[in-house]
C-alpha cells in the first residue's frame, strides 16, 4: 500500500543542464533527456523497489536521477538519515502545482510534469517516453576548475530558475526500527542540497560560472537544472546536465 499524507500548500522549485567530456577529474554528462526525482523514505516498506529502480534509471545515458528523502514518516519509528525538511517542501510544492493536496511515497516526478508511483516501472517508462526537454544547455570546465554553464535563448518559453543540486553516489543503511526494521537498504543519487544559482530569460539566455570545489564539497556529483517558475511553485523542467567526480 502506497503511503499518503495530507498537507497545507507550501512553496519550492527545481532544474538542470548539459555538456560533455572530462576535465581536471570532473566528468560532464550531456544530452539530458529526463530528470527523474524520487521522493522516498527509509521508513516506507514500499520504497525499496523504487529506490532500486532509481539506481537503474541513473545508470542510463541521458537520465539525471535524484533521490529526495522526506521526513513526514519519521514519526512511525525510524528517522530517515538523509531526510531534509526542504525535500518534503519540494514534494508538497509539486503537488500544489498540480492542484493536489496529498503527497505519498514512493513517488517519481518526471521532468517536473508527471508524478507517478515510483515502483510502477511501466508508468514511469511511459512518462519518460512522453517527455522531451526544450533546452540544450552546455557546460565546459576551465583549467581553474570552474564550470561555465551556458543556456541559450529560446523565444516563447517561460521564465525559469537555475538550480544546483548536489548528491552522494550511494550508501548502505541498516534500519533498526519501523517498517523496514532489520533490513540493510541500498540508496543511490542521494540529494544533499539544493539552491537557486540564477535565472533564465527566454529572450537573453543565461551564462553562469560555478567554482566546482566550492559547489561540490564532499559530494560525488551535482546537477544544474533549469526549471519553469510558476509563482512560488515548480513547473516543468526545461533542460539539465550533471557533473560528477
């Protein structure tokens, strides 16, 4: 049974970019076709299959996979070790942008436009087949380990926010209590932080420089996402790419 929760409307937004090649120990992955965001919890017995599916999706060419651990199931006996309140806010903001007032785990959001049960692989694949990103940002890395992001101008598209999302490659967690008590669970693409780093205007595009060491920190990768802004709510992902160590 999928876990559901009610909530009061909140805010948030999201995004990514592209490029190719390797420089100074960093690899840029380009030609992004989809951003898949999984909202999951270590306290949810139905989530492990979705967590495993996200790992599979993240290994695919052109897919940016992000695991957002939420905190609203912590009260049932196990506090998710990767959960952040901001992740719960983001999921609620997605629901509000679609006119809904409940959230659930496991949920996968495809390119900011479709929310489906994360363990329903056929529905996720169907959503992936429907989606196409409107922007093709590029990323180049200079000798000073600064990533230069370039997002072209494309008339007719809405204003967007450029987000930088950092993630850990993977970790094993021994769950001692709650629905998954006694299990050792494997997690990948664990989101550790998310911040707005600029705006994108359809008429003029955007150029952003990011010092990689400062931005990456102790993480294994980061995604720079360009996402439609709908007031205080997130909209469709327009373009994306990721940089890994």
